[in-house]
């Protein structure tokens, strides 16, 4: 059935099986291992089997993210991998180099079909990740001149990991989009981030449940709008929800559970809270199936703490949990048919205790509560007469379930409004947003009803958005731009959408029409009407073996059988007015807020305004969502579930294959591989890659091209387009040189130029060509940077040399000046020392002479001379004094053991003693002292001279400033024995 729906036949498979296996064997035995292929467009050939094998090889290597053209394929690992989602890894992807996206001036619709630059050889060193998609959207918002809102559409089956992916993306934006400058703004940003992140556990607790396919399945759709200011800082967020599965409160399928919050309050409440909420240990509730299963989501403290951060205080939390406990006790009320149809149904077993506890917890009057559940009020006639009719057992159960669903739906909407009031920013404080769409995945259960029809209808609309945005619009754009392109056939789901929502007749219109008819609806009659009115649609089928009334819709993901029983009643979503009036009578503070009393409401009258059905409301909200998505630049993440058991390291090929076929991934890969995923306008292309013309200018001098200033001065678009054409040709002519340079560097695959086409308004290229252009641009920028560095360094060195020479000159002048000043100071000091030395030496000589000869000169007396002697003349008295004062030098020279002898000695003595030049025998000098026995001789002694090595007693005799090494000291006093002295 699935192969027929998707256009596959066994015959064609058998015919192409041989060649396909050969291609596969050749492909699998290639050099590149499968787990190293980060992009599925690189597999060859691109078939379901090759893509499947590549994903399986990457899954076995713990690589869970793979690019598939414009889509990121995310495999659910089913195991915790903390290092794969760490804050450090988020910052690493945020700091990775990447070309900036272009600015666009097209309309919003044209911008929605534009794929911005998000690939770079340096950036691709990081493996594919959801953080890559997050960083792409953030940089597109940050770098565009005209801000374009971004959106990320996370799709996949239930249990494929959509909720976890959205949660990780929110953490990523909270990390990278918060960079305030001041401390005060940092605290504000941190508080906003914490509130945005805390909204996840609250909404998952009240909106997620354990299903057959997923332990944490979202039972509602949500579009999270992350609001950014002009500085690209996250200032707030807003949450919009779609179609909460409120029927799960009162009805759960086999092996499934209710919403997580009911299990949290039963397992995590304290003893006092259990007493307050009447939740004893081991209590059984009919609306709480499978309580023995313990899940990771059953953490009550996390939910309470998150609610506290969102501004929901503890008293309000206790009030919320008290109302939820009242709903659990309301589910234990059981009715039994009465024997008399005129009497209301009777209560079974402990139903009285349950209704008393429920009324106490909901703070409702017990008797009116029971009466509202058992008796239906009917107003008829022009006078609006009131009739009271006892309800049957089925009607009582329906009214009880309706009361619980009404309270829970209002409570959920109130929580969403509280979250939005806590995290939403002022409209004037943000300019752009990044949207995260997390919707329920495609569902097909044994018993499918209105909820599954709406869920699959939403997935059909999103698939059509993807097809219209990427597959169809991309190929149509090639034709408009004048490119030679052969269309790739893809699966268009417009036929299925016409079946569900078409005009004038469709499944939705027929169900709504049944709701407007004033008669009971029959499941068989609805099935017959659908089959007759829509028999010509190929997507409508019928299961002849089914015993219950049903119809089959062939969705893009596969056929689903919907049961018509209860379809109309769920679409009406009837809320008896007496239930609203009953809840308005509650004195509970929370229920008063959820069900305010309308003063304009007239109980006696009926509103003639048409009541919107569930399908109509959901269709309107879905159209509004698609309008928002069309005004943004979409990015796609396809979540794939490797197995339905939720176990790690298990890859079931059949289940993964059905998901790949359902999401049209192979067609996406075909178009991405054969097409041009990079599209850049002429103006932006020239503006970014005009630097490459420098490479062409080296080899040949082409015609003169206008400068950027000249181009901007041109006014008309035609003139600008004509001006850009020569520049485009110059840039494109540099591509062969770039390819050869890339091949020379060691990549032979780059030797052949990558495909690039120049359309009427845009340049189309592949990823490899973008990498080649970016590599060439980086080379030119590097050369320019080196040229600038060379000039700057030359200027800097010249400046340093001039400064060095000036410093040397200054240092030489200063040192010369300091040296002159120092020499002057030394000369002055030497002069002073010399003068003092001379004075001291003269003084010392005077003191020595005075000490030795002072007494002799004063007491000298004439000595009788011999007959042969004569007196010294008067003119020689001064010479005699000088001879007497210098006697030690003459004495030493005369008695030296070495040196002059004989006549030369005498000449020396005469020269030293400064004796007259007369005959040496003309004079005879004789002096004597008064002391007996001691004689002082001032001439050459005669006879024997005896030296006594004894220190002189004279205080100044031994003092000499600079004694000569050949002088003899300590012998200046000659002690002679008493005898007669000879004549000199």
C-alpha cells in the first residue's frame, strides 16, 4: 500500500536492482568511509538505500547529525550525551568563522525563498549540528541590513526528538544572544534567559504525556518567538500554542499515561500536601493509568522551581495542584443506569466519597455539582421554557469528562498567558525574532480520531510549506532566471490537502456541516457522505475489512485510518452552559480567575452567534502560523527515530526508510545535489568578490571597469545592471585560475571548475564553488594584508631608525657634556689636591728641618780652625743652609752600594747637595752639638760608619707622602761613635 501511494513498484525495483547493487558496491568500496560524509548530497548514487546506509554508518559511529542539502537530519541517540550539548560547544560553534550573509532588498516573499550564505571551508571543520542551524539563523538576523526574521521548523514523528531539539536550541540562543555591557543589564538578561528556559519544564509537565511511541510526547503544538533587539540581544520571548489534546485528561489509550503533572503531584507531594489534596499513598485513580512506571519527567521539584522563577508563588502553586487533585477525584465518579428513566442515574461504589472530595477541592457546592452531572437543562420555545431531563449513564460520563477537560484547558491557557506575561518583552524593545516551531509529529494509531486528523493535517501543511518553499520555488526560480534545468519530480501533497481542507467540499467541511445539523450524527452516515462526495480524490481510501465506520486518508507519510464514531461530537466540543455557571459559583481563587462572571450574560437567552468548531479554530490558527512562517526565512530540521522501542544503538532500516520516504528527503537531496543551493544577487556578488579582479589584473589588463563610487553614482537600475555585467565577467574569468591554484595545493578534485551560472538577477553556484570563491577572496585579502603590513613595517622601521639615530645623537651630546663636566670637576679637585699637597709637603719638610737642625743653628759657635783652613765667605751662608737641609740625600747617594763611584760619585754628590764649583779642599765644615758623645755630620763622613737599625725618635722624620721604592727610611739619624771627624 505504501509503495503504491508513494509511486514505487516492485517491477521497476527488480529491473534496476542489478545496476543499483553494482553502483552500491562500487560506492561502498570507495575511498571515503560512509560515516565521514557530512552531507548526504555527496553520496553516489543518491538513492534511498545509499542514504540509509550512510545514516546507519554515522549512527553506529555516534554521529547523529547530517546535512541533506538545505535540511539537517537529526537521529535520536536515545541516550544522554552531555558533551554534545555543552555550553563550551555552543560557544565554539558561535565563534566559528563564517562568511557574512548578504543584505537583501527584496520583498518578504522573495526573502523567504532566498538561501543565505551559511557555508565555509573553515566553518565546515565543525561537524553538522543543531547549533549550526541556530548559528545560521542568528548570523542572518545579525548581519542583514534589513533585518529578516528567521524560523526553524522542527518536524518528525512522535519520539524522534523534536522537543529535545527545541529545548537545546533555546539554550543555545540564551547563551549566544546574551552579551550585555553593564552589570545591571547583565542581571536583567540573565533573568530573562532563566525565565525563558524555565518555561520548558512547566509546559512539558502540563502539555506532554507518555504515549506508545514516546515517553515525552508533546500533546500540543507551540511556536516560540525569541525576541531580539537591535543589538541582537535576547530581550524576551512569546509562546503560542495549538490544539491541546485535552481529551487525554479523561481518556487514555492502553499502555499510555495522562499528562505528566498528575503523576508528579502524586509521587512528589509531601505528607502535608497529600493530606491537604486528599492523595493518600497507594490511592487508585481511574484517570491515572500506569502509575507504577517511573519516568525522568516525573520530577515534581523541577516543575515547582520553574513555576517559582516564572512568578507563580507557592500559594498559587498549591491552588493549581489542589484543582488538579480535584479533577483526579472527579474521574473516580461512576454512574449506574436508573431503573426509572425519569430518575437520574445512581452513583456506584465510592462515588459519593469521590464527589464529596472533588467538590471540596474545587470548592464547589456538592449538591449542585452532582445535579449538573446528572440532569440536563433544556430551553425551548419562544418563552425559553426550562425543562430538566435526567441524563443517561453515557451522558453523565460525557458531562463529567467535559467538566474536567474544560477546567484543564482553561488552566493550560492561563499558564501560557502567565508565562508570556513573564517572558514577553515590550513591543518597542525588540525588532526581530527567531521562531522555533515544535509541532506534534505524524501519528497513526490503531484508533485514530479527530486529534490525529488535526495533527496529521498540520504536518501536511508544513510539508506543503517545505515543498513550496524549497522544492518547487527553487526549480521555478531556475526557469525564471533563464537557467537550463531539468525538473526533478517530487511528491506534492496538494491532492491530500484538497481532500482535507479543499473548497467547496472536503472532510473538514463535511464534519462541520454535520455539527450544524440539528439532528443526532451517525458514524455510518458520515462515512457514507465522505465516500460519496470525495470519491474522485486518489488520496481517499476505504478499508472493507473494518467492522467500524471509518475512512482512510493517504498522507505524505503514509495511509491512516480514521474512525468516524465520535468525530462529530469531538468537533462540536460542546460545553453545556450549566457547567460554566457551576464553575462560576466556585469560591476557589483560581477558578474565579478561570471562569469569571460575565455581567452582560443573560442566562435566559441563547446566543445566536455560530459556535466555532474545533476544526475551524485549528484551521484558523494554522493559517495564521503559516503566514508568520512565510514572512520569515525558514530552516528545516528533520528528526528521525531509529527505532520505535526508544533504545540506543539500534537502527531499524525499515522504520527509518519509511520516515525518509515520508518527509521527501530523497527528493530534497536530488534537487540539492543537482541544483545550486547558493543564490546571490549580482550586486551582492560583485560587492563581495570584486577583490578577485586583482588576480586577473596580474595576467592581463582588461577594459576599464567603473569604480564602486562610480557605480553608486548611477541612478537607474538598467544602468546599474549594465555596469555590473563587465564586473561579473571579470570575476567569473578568474575561476579557472582559482581552480588550478586549488589543484596545485593538493586537491585534484578542484581542478575542474565547479558549476556556476549567471542568471538575469542572481548568480547560482554550488557549495564547492562558494568555498573556492571564499578561498580566493581570503588569498587576496591575505595579500592585501601582507602588503599593508609590509608598508607599515617599512614605515615603522624607518621611524625606529630615525628615532634611534636621534637618540644616539642626544646620548652622545649628553655624554660629552657629562664627560666635560666630570673632567672639569676632576681638574678642579686635582688642582686643590696639588695645592694642598704642596703646602703639606713644604710644611712637612719645614717641620723635619726644624726638628733636626733648629737647635744646632741657634747654638752654633765659631770653632778654632787648623792652620790650613780658612773661614767661609759671608756670601755662602745661604748655600750652606741649603746644603745642611739636604744632607740626607747626599749622604745616601755617597754611600750607595750600587750606582756611581769615584769621580762620578762626587759629581753626583756635588749636584745633589748643590755645592759650589770651587775646589773641594777649600772648605772644611765641622759642627758639633752640645750633648757629649754625639756629632751631626753634614758632609761626606770619613772613616768607618756604623748603621744602627733603630727607629728615629723624631716624630716627623719618617713621614713621606710618596716614598720611593729605592729609598731607605729610618736611617736619617746617623749615630757615630765619638771620634774625630775627617775633612771632606
